[in-house]
């Protein structure tokens, strides 16, 4: 059985051109579909332009970073097989996985709203998540609630 191979993407990733942020570059790569990076970049920058118009007092990059931080989970449940039974065991999440989950949930929340262009729904989701609301934050709270409900099996996390 082959082990998962990690790519060197974190060391090779260059900051984006407009905000000079590695986080933004990583999120653009998360949004990217079918290798169309220029389309993903355009839709993300359009979303941040909308965020800048709606929240004039704060920088859109600060709002985006706060949105990502508000979506990061601290614990998650993992399936563990003990004695023929599967248990949902709450485990802490490392920083890299926290960030990737937050980005994925933000992206999926924006893509989930049909009928509008992705940059508009992404802008709305970033604004909502920066306030601690929205679909991505709800997903995080559901994960925390699930971990809290399965606290009894925490002793299996060894």
C-alpha cells in the first residue's frame, strides 16, 4: 500500500500579486477548477473588491483573514476501530489541516449558493464569516458540536 505523498507546494507557493499574501495565493489555488488559475484569481479579486465596497472602514484582506480564522476548527471527530466497533473519537486538528478545512468550507459555501456568480457569493460568505456567521462558520460549529457529543470516546485517541 502506497503512502500519501505530500507535494512541495507549501515551499514553492509564491505570494499573490495584488496583496502579496501567501494565504490569498493558497485560497486562489483552492478555488481553482480544472487548472484555470486566471479565472480563479479574477473571481477572488472581484469578490474582495465587493467586500471593499461593502465594508469601507476595514481592509478586505483583514476581513478575509478574520473569515478564515473564524472558520478554523479546533477539534474534529475521526473514526477509530476498537474491538470490532467503530467509534467517532474527538481529536485536535493541527494548524495546516485547520487552514485547509477553513478554506474548503468557505469555498464550498460560496459554490453551494446557486443562481449567482461565484464572486458575489464568495464576497457575501467572506463578510458573513468575518462576523462569525454564515454557512462555513455553521459547518465549523457542527463539527465542534459533534466532537462535544462524542467526548465519552476521547480516551480512545491514543
